């Protein structure tokens, strides 16, 4: 019996549970341990975080063309991992083990890749620790909770050479790739501006108050790398997004990542020279939401290019005719692109071409999922196997787009505009650089 297998058995003794997803006995078979990439091309994957986003992976996991076994289902809330185990039972290949502690997964050398769908404060640490354990990672947005974590992710990826795909799935959309290539080819002339936007009608949020830890929740492990504190009511289940900077990245980190990435992709820009932000809490002013819920941000880039962000978390009015998307302006025309496809206009505003997706990728619905996510995941798997040579959103690219969200948040937090070093992305303001990183719970500090 191998060391990892002995460790697995010990883990089982203190609470890990097996569920036969393929309709066979619980636990791993000898065959599953013999699999290596290049032998029969099958990948062992683990789900890290079983909240709202995890169901977006189901279709890809069920797709026999992806040829994967689900080896672990991991979440610090018992009812969540059990729900996912039930959802997938008999529907995907593999004999998944349900575990509370992600360290059990990292200790198992048979696991090839991890899907990291944890809260924001876990995204980067969970990813670099997975790489250190020899795993490839599909990391959800935001890839980092602060700018330094983005730098660290890129450094860890270079050191360990693992495949790390960021979950900004529009990079895999057929229509988006088509129109961006056309934009780069000059179809709307010299591209100079993009407006990225998002509108949602989120409601009131309870005011934080101390409470008993919910049954089945490992609160210490949920906090993980963040400095630990007492539990407050309703924190673990999504509202951590709005309860301050300890856990989350506000709506800009939560959703602007997608559209700002498309804007930056279209304009072919890297770091901005200057960032201006106006943001405030405009709705339900006495509820528990402590961050802004409305933001306008402008990012000015070399070459006289500009990207604007219009983010509205709690008013559902679709200013641009859609709940999210990107408008791209050029000297000879304009493009509107979102998850449903694109429309091309000439300089006079006449529609030249429209291409609509036949897929079903969600817009602002919690969790999301659809054909873009499926394609993005397939690209991740194929690069791991060597069937494709290029990720659609490698971490070094995703981290730059994520940095725009961090700039906007930092500008809001310090109450002033930012100048940025376009060479390395660092903020040219001592107050801004104070928020470049964060403190970690003792023992969780990154070790590169």
C-alpha cells in the first residue's frame, strides 16, 4: 500500500465519505491509481468548493469526450458536498470521495487537476498550494483577492509548470473570438475605446451579527488563509461578497472581470496609465452591504485608448440593452459583444452584421454555466493532455485583466485616482500600494 493510499485510509477513518458516482463501489480502484496522462488519456479531477458555481461544471464532467473521472468532491460545508455527490451520482465517471479538507486532495498524487470554485479569499492560495502539490488548476474569477496574489500566481505557475486556466469563459466563445479577431484585423478601424457594463437587481443584505456556526460548517477551514475571526450570521453563504474586504473583492472583482477582460482583449492593452473611479452605496443604505453597489471607472492606456466600466449591482435597468456586455468603438465603426454574440455597425451606426450564439451561457444568474463554460473546460483538459497547445485564458493573461478590478477597488478605498507603472503594473501611490497585498492567518503565508 502506497504512502498516499495509507494517508487516504487514515482520512477515511476520521470522516471522509465515499460515493460511487459511476454506480460502482465506493473508494478508488487499483485501475484508477494506475492511470497516468499518456497511458489511457483519462484525467482524475477534484472539485474544490461546492457552492453555486459548481453546477456549471456538470455538463463538462458528464461529457464522455472529456474522458475524466471525478475523484473528490470537497467542501467545508457538509450539506454542500453531499448535495453535489447526490447530483452527480451515477451520472459521471469515477468513484468520488467526499471530503471536508482540501489537504486530503492535495496529498493524493493520483489527482491530476482541481476546479477551484471557493470564495475569493481562497482562490489564489488554493491554486498555488494545488500547484505545489503537482495539480493543474481551473481557477474561477477573481483569480486573486489582491494585486500581489496575481503576481504570485504567475510566479508559482512559472515555477511549477502546471496548466492554470482562469474561468473568464468568454475567451472561449466562438462569436467573441471571431469578432475580436476581426477587430484586430481592422474591421472597425483604429480601436480607441470600450465600455464594459453589468446590471443586476440584487436585494437587501442582512446586517452582520455574531451567531452560532451553522451545523456542518468547518468555519476555521472556510476562513483558511484569511485572518480568523468570530462567525457572523449569513457570512459563509454568498454574503461574504458584501461584508467588507476581509473575504471578497466587491462586485467589480466578482463580475467586472469578465467584461473588462473582453475590453482589454479587444483594445490589445496591458496596464493602464491612470485610473479614475466614482463609486458609492446607492441602495438599501441601512442594510448590511458595506461596500459600494454602484461604480463608474475609467482606465486610460498608452496610445490614447480608454476603457470605461459601468457597474450597477442593485438596479436592473439595462442601459445598453443587455444586462452585461462590452461596446467597442473604432474610427470606422462599433461592435456590441456579449455572451449572446455580437453586432457590428459602421461609422454611421448602420448594422452591418449580427452573429448570435446558439448556446445557453448564463448572464447574471447566480452560478451561471453553459456552452462557453463547457468549451473553456474542454480547452483546459486538452492543454493538459497536449491535444491543444494554447489555453484560451492562461493565468498570466487573466491576472492582468483581474488587476484592473483591483485598481478600481483600491482607488475607491483610498478615495483618489491612481497613476500606474505601465511596465510592471504597480501603483505609483504609497497609499494605494499599502493595499497591494494582505495579511494571512499564521501558517498560511505564501511560500514561493
